[in-house]
C-alpha cells in the first residue's frame, strides 16, 4: 500500500502543479489510521488523507473510500470522492 503512495508522488507533483509533496501518516485512537499526502501548493500546506483501520496484525484496510483535506489553519473538508475533486477545491480556494 505504501508503495502505491510512493509511486504516485512524482506524477501528482507534475499533474497538479505542486510545489512539494510527501507521504502523510497519522495513527489515531484505537485501530484508526490515516494515510495520504502532505502537499504544498502556491505556498500553502495541505494534508490530504483517507481513513484506514489497522487489524491485530498491523495490516491496514481502507475504512471509507473518501478523502479529507486539512490545512495548517485548522480548516477541514471531508467526504471528497476523488483526487480531482480534492484539487478542484484547493485550486478554487474553498479552504482559504
């Protein structure tokens, strides 16, 4: 799973005209886990992630097939269905 994220970095950097991109991982409470990207576009930082559940073998399974965008300022938009929609919201300034 992590390999898929890593392989997508360079194409996303070019496709969405990003300043920078990296992998985002956050372990939540209990079995909750969040994985996605940290991006910088036009000087602004965004965390883009999807929720996963970690089992007793520490394997991850996608909990919900939707993206969440978070900003450094604490703004958050949930329920995004595609990466195209993520960048539409970012490019249109919906979060700032």
